[in-house]
C-alpha cells in the first residue's frame, strides 16, 4: 500500500505513540488526521487536528462524517487507569475496548468505500499476560484482541486488512513510571507501517512480546 496521498486517521495523535504515528505518516506523504479529545493539543506540522473522543458516540460520528477519504485507521487511543475497582476498570474498557468498537463501526464503511485499506488496533502484551496490578487494563486489551479477530473476519470481504499490534513497555507517558526495557514509539511505528505494506495481520513489537505469543500454546 502506498502511503503517499493516502488519508490516515490516528486516534490519540497529540502525544505518545499516536503522535509518532502521525509524524511518520506525514513524512511518508500521507494526509494525516490527528484525532484528539482536545484538537488544540495536536500541534505537529502537516497533521490536521480533529476533535475525537472515542468514548463519545457523537464525537466519533461527527469525525466519520467529516473524514470520508480515510483509507487507514490507527486505533491508538488508550488509557491505563490507576486503581482496579469496578469504576476504574469500566473507564479502561470505555476507551480500550468500546472505543475500538465505536471507531470500527463508524469507519468500516468509509474504508470499504475507499477500497478496503487497513485498520490497526494498538493492543498490548497484556492481551495475554495477567498482572493483578493492571487487571482491568489487561482484560480490556484481551477483549480488544478478540474484537480484532472478529473485525478481521467481518471486514475480510471488503478488503480491509485488520492488524493487531502487541507491545511490552513503550517509551511514552503511559509507561513513564516503569523501569523495565522499553521499545521506542518510532520503532513500533516503523514495524506497523511495514506490516500495512506487507499485508500482515499482526505486529509483535519486541522480544518479550514475541516470546509470550510463542509460548501461548504451552
Ligand atoms: N506505553 C506503553 O507501555 C504501551 C504498551 C503497550 C500498548 N500501549 C498502547 O499504546 C497506545 C498508545 O498509548 P501511549 O503509550 O502513547 O500512551 P499515552 O502517552 O498515555 O497516550 C495516550 C493517548 O490516548 C489518548 N486518549 C485517551 N483517552 C482518549 C479518548 N477518550 N479519546 C481519544 N483519545 C484518548 C490520549 O489523549 P489525551 O492527551 O487527551 O489524554 C493520548 O493521546 C494505547 O492504546 C496503549 O494502551 C502502550
């Protein structure tokens, strides 16, 4: 797939991994829509700010109405909420799972109209690994992994490549308190763009994630 001239939506494009996606797509000649809760926080040259809160049906619908030329959607927006009580876990599911459902349903017809394209869901190594301190986040990413597989089947006929991206710690605000090895956002982005071009269905962004995925059968 040629990125030059392609219209790309990145959710959560104002910082972290989403910002790195937006910057790289601009470099590759794409028309980049940077979705953010606060569009004024999208400041990179070449990125068109778009108001987009993935927890808000009206916001997602308004963005879809405006962005009819999109052929690549990067579902990047995510939250890790401090606390593992029911309300904290619900807040994580609202963004990490239901946010994916909202943007998928709103943009799948647009991807179809534009030839299929690609839909990328940013998930996690915690789609597979249990961690009591992050049980809600992990469950939301496991649910996102399941949704990714269902979406892949649903959109196969319309020619949309649905890609799941799994990573351990990425060097962003979300992992700022973590001391373990971190992959850079740029390295994750580079692998995802290669996967889009190859037509791959999954990105395992670091050694630990690759080892965990390989061990699932045992
Ligand atoms: N960092 C890691 O270690 C790591 C590892 C594996 C996977 N991931 C995943 O990678 C993705 C990007 O995370 P990150 O590391 O870049 O984290 P981050 O630095 O905390 O950035 C999160 C992004 O999501 C946006 N966001 C949050 N809630 C939103 C909503 N309701 N609607 C739209 N945007 C929203 C944030 O916007 P605001 O500025 O408005 O809050 C921000 O742009 C997430 O899906 C995350 O789960 C991260």
